[in-house]
C-alpha cells in the first residue's frame, strides 16, 4: 500500500477527479443495492397478494432511474479514475523523457537502451495500473463490499450474513495466492518464449552454417523441442489461470448452499420472508467482484510499488557535467589552447591522453591522425565537454571551456561524429536539425557544401525523402554527407569532423574539403581521419600515438620528417592503387 | 525498433485468413469436440443451479412444506452439480488452453520450417528482425486469439442457447419476449466492433510511435545534445505523448459509453422488464416467484459472456492482421535453389570446374562475369581481390546459396545442380569469415546436430585443427558454455572451433573464407598450421585476405569487379608485376619502387 502514499502528490494534484470519481463509485455501489431489495419486496408483495399496479409502477420507475443513474456514474468514474491514471502515465513518461535528455554521455554508456525503454514502458504501465485499477479495487472492495454486507446484515438478517460470509475469506486468500503464483509462472513462460525468440534469431543469423551442414531438419527438431518447452510453461500458467473461475464458483456455491439451508430455517422460524431470501441471494452475487478485487489489489499494488521505485531511482541520477555557478552566458570564439597533462576515462586505469598540448588559431584547420585507440576521439570528447576530470586545461576564446554554459559552448561547435546518426524523418529535417524553421535555400546550400545536394535531388521525393527503416536506406557515404550538412548549416565557429569522410570516395572528399576551405575562412576546423588525404591541406597536423602527440607539422614538413606520418602516407598510396585495380 | 506496416485487410481478406487459421484446428477435432462437450456440460450445470432453486422456492419454500427425502435430494443434486461444475470447468478451461497452445506450436514449427527452406535471396532482402517477428511475435498474437477469443465466442453462443432453452422451459410467453433482447445486443456489438477496430488501431499506432520516439531519442541522444535540440525534442515528445494520451482517453470514454456501463444498463432494463411482466401478471393470476427468480438470474448470465466477447474483439482483429503477415511469409516463393537430381550421383575426387559463369544478385548488375577455372582434385585455388570483386559470390554459387542461370559449375564433370542436396552438404565444408557459434557448449558447436558423432570424434577433430590447446585450457574444457554467438571467445578461437566443426564431417571439398578480423598472434600460428593440415587431400577454394596464407596454392585467381584479371601461381603473379604484386607489397609493407 506504500505506493499509494508515494503517489500522494499525484492524488493531490488530481484531487477533484479522484474525489468525484470515488464518489461516483460509491454512488454506483449504493444504487446497486436497490435492485435486489426491490426484487425482494415485489416477490413478498406477490406472495402476500398485496401488489398494486401503482406500487409496482413506482418500483419499476425507481429501478429504471437507478439503472440510468448507474450508467452515468459508471461512465464518469471510468473517465475520472482511469483517465487520471492515463494522465499519470503521461506525466511520468514525460518526466522520465525530459530527465533522459539532461543526462550526460556517461549515463548512456552505463545503461542499455533496451533497459531504459523497459522503464519507460513496463514500469510506467505498472504505475498507471496502480493509479487506476489499484484505486478501483481498493474502493470497490472496501466500499462496495462494505455496503453490500451492511445492507445484508442490517436490512435482512445479520446472522445469515455472517454464515454466508464464512467461506469468502477462503476465496480472497486463494485468488490472491493464485495471482502471485501466476505472476511467477508467467515469468517462466515469458522466459521460454524469449528463448524461442533467441533460438529463431540465432537460426536466422546462422542460416548459412545450417545450410552448409545440411542440418535444417535437425534445427527444426531443436526448434520443436524449445517450442515444447513454451507449451509446457504456458500450460503451467494455464493450470493456475483456469483455477480462478472454478474457485469463485465453488466458494460462492458453498455460500449459496449455506444461506439457503439456514435461510430456510429462518423462514420457517418466521424471522425472514421469501422475498428476503431472494434479495439475499442476489446480494450475495453482488459480492463476487468486490471480494475478487480485494485479492487483486495486493498484487497490483505490489507490482506498482516495485516499478515506482525503479523509476524514482532513475530520476534521482544527477548529470555528471553541470554548468558551474555563474557560468559565462556567451558563445566562445577565438583561439583554442589544448593543454592536457593526463586524462583517464572513468573506470579505466590507463591514461587515454597524456601530455597533449596544442594551440589552434581562429580560422585555422587542424588534422589529427593516428590509429584506433591512439587518442583522437578522446581529444574531441574533451573539447565537446562530454567528459571532465582531466589534469590540465582547455582554453577557448580566453576562458576554460567549463566556465561557459554548456549550451553556449555547444552553440560554437558543429560536430560530425563517426557513427553518423540520422533521425527517421525527412532529409530536409535532418539537415535543418538545429533550426527547423530555416529557409529552404539554406538547407540546399548546406547540402551543396556537403556535396549531397545532387544525390538528394535524384530521389523521387527529394528533400522530403524519409530516412531510416521506414524510408530510403542511404549508403554510408550519403549518411556521412547528410551529417556534414547538418553541422554546416549552423555555420559553426568550430567544426569537428570525426573521421566523417571515411565512406566518401576520394573525389567527393576532395570536393567537400575544397568547399570547406572556400567558405570557412574565418572559422576553425578540426578533422580526424584514417585517410591522410582528408587532412593533407590542414594548417597543422598532429600525429597521435598511444595517447600522445608524436609528430606535429604541415603535410610537407611531416613527409620530410620521414617518420610515422610518412610511413602511413606511403602505405595508403599503395592501398589506393590496389583498390583501383592496380592501374593507378 | 522495427515497426511493421499494418496491411489493410478487406472483410473478405479477413474471412480467408480466418478460415485458413481455423484449418489448424482440424487435427485437434476430437480434442476440441471433447472440450466443447465439457463446456456444454458446465453451462448446463450453471443453468440447472438457478432452476433447482426455482423448484425449491416454488414447490417447498412458498408452501412451507419440507418432506425430508425430497428436499435432501434437491440439496444433494444442487451440491453435486456445483462440485461437477467446479471440476469440469477446470478441465474444460485447461483443455482449450492446451489445444490452443498445440495449434500455435504447430504453426510456429511450420513457419520456422518454411524459413529454413527459403533461399538466401529472401534473407538478403528481409531484415532478420522481421523474420523473427513472424515466427514468434505474430504467432503469439494469434495464440491470444485461440486461447481467449475462440473459447469466449463458443461460450457466449452456448450460454445464450442454454439460457433461452431454460427460459422457454420455464415460461414460453416471457421467453419469447426476452428474445427481443438479442437484436438489441447484436446492434450494440456491431456498433462496438465497427468503431472499436479504429480506436484500437489508433491507440496501437500511437503507442508504437511513442515507443519508436523514445527508442530513437535514446540512441541519438548524443546528437541531440551536441546540437542543443533537447527542448525541441522534449516538445516533440510531449506532442506525441499528448496524442497518445488523447487516444487513451478516447478509448476510455468509448468503452465507458458502449462497453461495461452499457451492458449493465441493459441488464437493469431487463430486470425492469421481467419484474414488470411478472408483477402485472400477478395482478390477474397467481405467478410462481421461483420462476421470477430464475428469470432474473438466468438473464443476468447472458450479459457476462457478451461483454467478454466485446472486450476481445480487438485481440481478434490483431490476430487476423498478424496471421495475414505469417501466411504471406508461408506463401513466399523465394525458395532454395532446386536440384535436378541424378540418382546416386556421388562426389568422388572433388574436381571443381567453373565454366563461363555469369551471375547477378538483382538481375541487373553482373557481379561475376564469365568466370572459368578448374580446381583439380586435392589442389587449392585461392581467390584474392578487393571488397566487392566477386570472391564471395563464387563461394555463394558453389555452396548453392544462390541459383545461377548462365554458365555451369561441375564437380567431377557432373553439374552441381545434379547432385542430391544431402550429398553436396556432406562432401563440401564451408568455413565462414565470421565463424558463427551457436548457444550451447564447445562440444555441441563442433558436433552441431549430428548426434551420431561420438565425443572421441569431436576431440579428434579439435586436435586435428589444434583447437584442443585452447579448449583444454578452458575451465570446463569441451563443456565450456558458449553464449551470445561466442562473444566470450576471440575471433581466432571461434575460427578454430569452426575448423574443427568442418573437419569433423570430413568433407571432400573445402571452402574457406578467411577471417579478416584481428587475430592474436598466438592463435594465428595455430590457424595457419591447421589450415595447411586441413587442405591436405581436399580440393580447396579459399578466399584469402592475407596473401601469406596462400602462397603455396596451385592456382591464385585475382578478381577485380567480377572478372578474373590475373591467374597463376604466386611466383608467376609476382613476376607479372600486376595487381597481385602490388597487393603483396602492400601487405608486406614493402614500399620502394611502387609509388611514383
């Protein structure tokens, strides 16, 4: 029940809805008491021969009006209570989502997208259930159950009521127990299903191996065995699930038998009428749901509590990187001084960077080369302020980058990552990502700069082509160029290309670099690349090796140096020859 | 997140799908009949209860006459019936579940078998996730229909029948009038069905949009933050969330108007009606109050199954859509290449000849152009070339993964197409570039599904390829668990296991796609040694990325854009100073004299 208190803030916020909704529920439970009573009265009047047509009409009108009132009340409590529950899930989902957008990259490194999804769907669902079904079962079991029992005891016969209620706790205990058991077995059934899913996934991924060894039949046999397990585990669920109805029927049959047996005795003794008996047995029928609800209540609330805790835990995570108090509210511009003595990624003992010092003047282009793991990306991640906790300083426009507001720092930087992530929307929207309201010409301009305009114009839908699973699948090179256009459209003070020309052919690469050179005269550019042709024309090239700078200079200087850079350069020239079929 | 488009089905399409679905129930005819019998028995029992009470009220309670034996008999029958219902209904519920599960199992096996028989072309054009969805998720949606919808439908029909039979037995005139209820109920069900289909579809779509948005945002959060679009994203999400909320509210209101409360209103109306009828009748002639009681109780029993049917209509709708997708896969004609078998065709020596083979995946661009070469029995032919040069396509054709139209491939002078499939599979062994390990343990990964292979044979195969060295160092040795495609093993180790797996079947022809991934030097040595051993006495077609591994090949084919541009032994090709020579220099890091 704790979760109901923890959700107190929401109930308070929805005070009106919940109080009217609960009032409606109460009205229904009270009105429900009328029909059995009226049936009983009419029966008694008939047996006694005292029924008059006006009396009958009066009762029927009351019944009819009660029916209509119940219809209205039932409609409104659903809208008010279930509606509030849906609102809660909407509120929680939004809270969680907004929280996600504020989390630092390290948050996403530690958690899998699938798990976060599960919180945003399953857990929120369970909380919604608590605020809807949970409240309903609580009110119904206590109010409806209470009213019905009270009416039976007060207006008919309290002794018979007590007798009839004897078997009911058995039903509550049993159904609540089944509920728990069901949940457990259901989990096993889900596991079996997910095994079957994994098996299918595996067979399809390994289809070549299976075909090669001609083992399709055997694999089908394997699948059959797993699907047998699915059947078994589901049957175990069914064995419990099928207990609910018979248990309810059985327990109420005992109740009915007891009440007729003792009811007859009371009638003989003159303590009760036949009409009372009929009303009593109808009331008994009304008790089925509230008693069942009582059993459900515990399971719903238990699940809701666990889910709510998980969501709260997630919401309590604070972002690693925050604006410092009094952060500079201006866009950094100017020279960049990168002075890192040492930097380690969190949870890593090895230094990702050590003694990396360079200065980049505004308007210059710098190339960073080196093998995977040599520290290229680490430099960029620090510039983007994705990580902190380094020894040294990064000064941009005269101030350390952590003195700026994060949003303002990012305003200066146009970042094109290695893993070009496009959103499943139109190409135009992908390019105009930083400013959806930008003029179409600007979009085309940026696309032209990134040499993707012609490709896009070639699509039947042009810039309205949807990207991704539900749309056109672009080649790696096209995706890279779209992400470059996306960064260029914001005319960034500092453009960072993180190996983002790797899938583009040599000629296009050259053209893109040329147009960057033409248009970005006053701004700074940093390019990392495996392919040296991408950085050949940079004002300054640094060669990274095992986390530190081993060579610095222009292309010509580095070639003359005849060191690592020269070695890489020669190898790549040869590689190009081979790619072109040897006739370079 | 994979979002499958919902095919739009006309009423007729739905009917065809439903009929085909129900065909799956035919093998369970007997079992279903028995379960139906149990269902009918429980319904009869549940109707007999109120009738007995009616009898008791009218014949004994009203006149206050209690002959011991008669009353005792009625009580015993009542209790007997209740016990009977409790027991029988349990088994009836269980039996229907079992049948439904069995039906779905059969369907799953059928889909899975179909998938196994499909050609590689199908797997190229269909994302794995969507195939998996067909086999598991879609069939799960159909299961819901068999488990909950069909039984509920049957139950509703029988209950309605049973209740009316009882009503007619009690009071013909009143029963006739109660028949009026049926068209009213039917109308509400039809209206509900008409609109609920749209509403449920709407909320499902909103939900999938919502989930897709969350999933995409979580994966692309880095980009969103780098470009400071958090606020816009939140606004977009908020809009989708809002729409989902509105759809949810609409559903609650709609269900509130037509579902639960409406059914209760009908019940209240029915009570007014019954009471009015009997009440006014009693003013003229005596009525049996027991009959009145029975009418009210029995009519009450009508409404519960109808409400259940209405609640489950959407499950039904979903199941039909899912089934139509499943059947579409089952009707796919992109099957494995067919063999035109010559009986008893057997691979003897394993000489392979490609004669003028031209091949295209899409029917437009040829990825292989007039490929001709011969691999003599026991010799090794190496294929080298850049990515996309056509090396893998040669292997794909040789393995019969794809059908070729132009030219032919011969083994021992007989066309590849003439061998029985099993013979080809037995005599050719393929080692893939990225060796695929299955969930299980090392031993099961070497043996695969061949239960006839003894543990000794498994070990012998592992020893032959020198995989035993690393395997025996594992904590559980051959019983070491393999999870998630063997991600806990290095790619070199996986390669060795794949070698052992292939050697264990002792093929005549060996097809190797050398691993490109980084392999640690220690395993590299073992791999080279075992490759050499494996190739002895076998005709080998090998794709080589590291030229050092194929220097002793009898024939090296250099491919470029689907054509063989150079051919010869290592020495011959080096002397030619062509493409192969350059590749060789590149790999050895020898740079002098090449670039000018």
